[in-house]
C-alpha cells in the first residue's frame, strides 16, 4: 500500500474541471492507498488573506471536498496548520535548501511578477514547505497537476539531499502520481482552453443553479454547421465534451445527430446542458450546504484528521531529529 500525500489549495469554489481532473481520482485513491489530504492554509498566507477569509476559505474547501466524497474514515483529511510537526521539518529542511535554486523556480518567479509589492520569504521557501508536507509522512506518491511538477521535483531533490547527508533510507523519493483511467480535461465555456478559476470561465460544483443557467446560456457557440457531419469547431466541441460528462448517452447522441444533420439549435442544447450540470451537481451541492454549517461535524473531522496526521508526523520528526544530532540530556 502506498502512502499518498496531497495538499489542497485553500481557495474554495471548486469547479467541474477540478472534479474531473483531481477530486474524482482522490475519491478513488482513498480506497487502496494510505492517503493524507490536507488543506494548505499556511501556504495561502503567501498572499496575505484577511483573518476572516483565511478561516472561511478553509471551511469552504473542506466542506467541498467532503461533499465530493473524500471520506474521513478512509483518508486522513486535515488542516495543515493543525500539524505543527510540519513547521519543524520545514525549518530543518530550510537549512539545506539553497537561495539560488529557490529563486530559480518558475512558480516563485511567476508569483514575484504577479505580486511585486509582496515578494515575501514564504513565497521563496514555498517549495520547502511543500517538501515538508510530503516528507513528513514519507510519501511515496504525490498526485500533482502540471503546474506543481517543478515543486515536486524540488521535494524529490530535498529528500535525496537529506538522505545523502544523514542516511540513505530516511525518505522515500516521492513519485508523481499520474492519474490513469478516465481522466477528462474539462474545457471552459469561453470557446477555448480549459476550465480554470483564474480564467473566469468556471462552473462551480456548488454554484447556485440560477448562475449556472446564466453562464451556460452565455457560452460561446457559432452560427451553426453548414455541411452534414462537419467537424466541430473548438467552442462547439467543448459544449459536447461537457455534455459527455454530465448528460446521458441518449441526450448526447440526440444533440450530436442534430449537429450532424445541421438541425442543431444551440439554445436547446445549452438549456439541456445547464439542467444536466445542475443535476450532476445537486447531490454534491446538497451535502455541501449541510456540511458547511455543521460546526460539530467539521470539528470532529478535523480533530480526527489532525490526530492521525500528527501521529504519523511525530514519528518522522523524531527520526529526523535524531539523525541530525539532537539529543536529550
Ligand atoms: N502547491 C500545491 C498547489 O498549489 C498545494 C500543495 C501544498 C501540495 N503542499 C502540497 C500539493 C504537498 C501536493 C503535496 O496546488
């Protein structure tokens, strides 16, 4: 059984792209791996959220993940800041992380460009904290998207470096976990590219049905096919890709035939697509709305998660301290 660690950005409002890209796989993974999923609230401090936002974001994303089917009985789900052992490992790892390599990471350079008024040391050492997150549980696998590959590469480097200095076998070198099976890239509604929060083209999993209808009706389309069985332009293909994941096969085939016969009415397709998205979301949204305001449940889940995570973290930290040379008198 593999130990899997993944951090979840504590910026909530997950969208369909997140669901089909990662969450669905997390829900699968928790069945046959030793999974640690945590809300990375320390990492979020690099952008200076207000105290109220910090808490609400954690609550939002936690409730969303639980609503999607992350099961606290199967996976260890916790809030990063509930596990102080991570900060100590972070401090220790910082001693063997070099300024040059940290300055060269693309995510640091990107963020320094995006927030030039706030190039703080936390941004610089972001990959070290991420390495501590992963190594504290001696993870073998880390499911990460493209944008996190370099950070994972840094974690692998720090693990190797520690092993070289203090003992070959301390940390397993964490492998990227590539999702197999029905991984689907969800497009946006703006005609091209993928669905993303920062792209402003996302449909939230727990979004109000009224807003979903509005967004889908406004999706980019075109003036319609002019030839039978014509290849679909990207914007139209995107609508069908969405339909393919949320609608029944009959619905998909119905509109696909209409398209191929040049009889398609995009208004009808969009109406149907909006209702099917709303239906797909419905059980997740309902669970979310319940969990979000259930303080007692959230307290129970986070306590249980923190306890399990700290037990695993403390074991690693004790070994690390001993290897580095800390001794009790
Ligand atoms: N940096 C990751 C992101 O932005 C979140 C994250 C923090 C993470 N710590 C991690 C992911 C450890 C995997 C493992 O998505």
